[in-house]
C-alpha cells in the first residue's frame, strides 16, 4: 500500500519533521489564473456551481505550489441558498441574502431533504477532483458552522459584530434555535454527501465563533460542532474532521476533546507557543500565520513562519494561515512561506 498522505498522517496524530501545508482561500483572487477562470464563469456563484471550472480553480494552487491539500471550491453560503434563501454577491462588498427574523421568514425555508437538488453540482466537483488530484494531495470538503451561517441568514449580509444574530438569539430564542437546528441538520447531510463523493477530510468553518462567550459559546459553537462531528463519524467512521472556531481564544483549550474533532484550526491571534502547550496537547492543530505576511513579505514572513513550525514541531501540525489569503497578496510571498516551511 502506498504511504499515507502527509495531511492524513498529521490528522492521525503523527509528528512530522516537515508539516503538511495548505492555505485557506488558496484558490482566490490573488492568483491571475483564478481571476481568468472566474471571468470565464461570469460571476462567483456561477463558478461555484460549474463543476469543470470549480475543479479547475481548485487545482490551480496545487499546480502552482504543490500544496499537500486541495480544498473544494465552493462557499459556506450555498447551504442557506439550498434551503431556499435568496443569495447574491455584490462586487466589492460581499454576500447578500434574504433575511430571517420572523417565523414567517423561517417558514419559507425548504426541508433539508431538498438541499441536494441545488447542491448536486458541488458533489460533482468533489468527484471530478478526487480523480484529478495528484496521489499525494488530500481533498478537503467543508461547510460553515451553524452559528456562522446563521449570522448571515439572520442579517442578510456580513456584519462587524453579528449584532442581528445576537439580538434574535435573545429576543426570539425559540426561532433562533430552530434555525440553528435546521442548518445543523442540513450541514450533516451536505458534508456526508461530500464524503461519499470523495472528500477525505471535512472542515467546519465557524468564522464568528469568537463573538460568542460563556454558555452561549458552548450551546451555539461547541455543541453544533459536536453534533455534526458525531453524526459524520457514525456514518463514515474514519473521516477526520477539522474544527475552526475562529477567535475562540482560551476557548480553543479543550475544544477538540469536547467536540470530537481530530484537529483544531487556530487563527493568528493566539501565540503558537501558548497553543502548543494548551491546545496541541490534545492532538493535531492547524495554523496559524497571519495572512498579512502574504501582502508584506520580507524577513518577518520567514521569521514568523519558522517560529510557528518550531513551536508546533513536537506534535501533529498542519501549517496554514490564521485566516484566508487576501486578494492583494503577492503570489511570490506564498512561495517564500512554503520554502520556509519545507526547507527551514
Ligand atoms: O478556502 C478556499 O479556497 C475554499 C473555498 C472557500 C470560499 N469561501 C471561496 C470564496 C471557503 C472555504 C469559503 C468559506 C467562507 N465563505 C467563509 C468562512 C471562512 C472565512 O473566510 O471566514 C465565509 C464567512 C464565507 C462567506 C463569504 N464568501 C464572504 C463573506 C465572501 C465575500 C468576501 C470576499 O472575500 O470577497 C465570500 C466570497 C468568496 N468565497 C470568495 C471566494 C474565493 C471571493 C469571491 C470572488 O471571487 O469574488
């Protein structure tokens, strides 16, 4: 049997001299070849729903850099759309959705069993990728975590403080919890189909987990992640799961044990030495170089990259950024980061 892929070995708990590496938003606007394919598709959503072109943009950073993993090209907001929310992207601003603030809005959403009709092209992309990827490259599927997806569905857009979602949580908690439960159930079905189509790992993005505190973090960030992980592992016992409760701070501690995820992804607000002592003690971690280095480059990029590799060097680690790479990044800085990880 061929030696197991580097990323899967890290997720299984193996410490490696050189960690596997990939990058959030690695298929994105900083790459000229991505911009060309996106122009060919017309707009971002058309690109997501076009299996051939979505496969092409997923492969572009693999060809250019030889990352150890490819992440399915799609978006966390396709699940709300598949549940019946209107979704569109305003260029230069971001996503817009029909809002959910009343029982009547919620009643317009469709049943979870209907989501595949919309999401079938995504499963097709996964199938195409699993035969197109090099043998050593791991295919990662993903979805948004229920809380993060709910913040967009409630407000109808991205918000700096997730205010509308916090308000609904307080003023109509039953409706808020019903929405969260619907998203949780849809996410389990969506990820399960990605796994059946060939995803070898799945990642749950909770980009706004950091705005929940205390009991609310446990109920609305930790518990949905635990439920999704449990359901997926019941159906697909060997599937590794990466959890990303972004900006969780000290709540990263114990998150893997409490949810059952195989790896916790860290944003760059936590020190790698602290995270090695308090989070990596429980298993694999991913992260956590600041994305700004991909814009600014220089010796600081190399120094911070080496610092992270060293800090996590005594345990299982997947090198990544702390958040997605931004459109103003210089593709040469990505290569400098990879060289610093692989060549020291
Ligand atoms: O990481 C990858 O390369 C995989 C694909 C992926 C995208 N979005 C493609 C994308 C993934 C995993 C996501 C996750 C996602 N989407 C999150 C969670 C992670 C995070 O970044 O916090 C969130 C909150 C979204 C919702 C979303 N999608 C927003 C807020 C935006 C607009 C902001 C922006 O960067 O323009 C998007 C658009 C989006 N999703 C782009 C890409 C490549 C840019 C679209 C374009 O080409 O114009």
